[in-house]
C-alpha cells in the first residue's frame, strides 16, 4: 500500500530534480560560452 502510494511521488520528484539540473546546466553552458566569446574578443 505505502509503496504504491510513494512510487509516483518519487517518480515526480526525480523528474523535477532532473529538469532543474538540466536547466541549471544549460544556463551555465550559455554563460560559459558568452564568457569565452568576450574573452576571445
């Protein structure tokens, strides 16, 4: 009973954390590329 109730919550939490990590990684990559372009200029 508890496992069936907890599984979707864990799945939802994993998806949310995965989305947050990917979004932060994308933002960091964009900033890094801009920094590299400005440094080369």
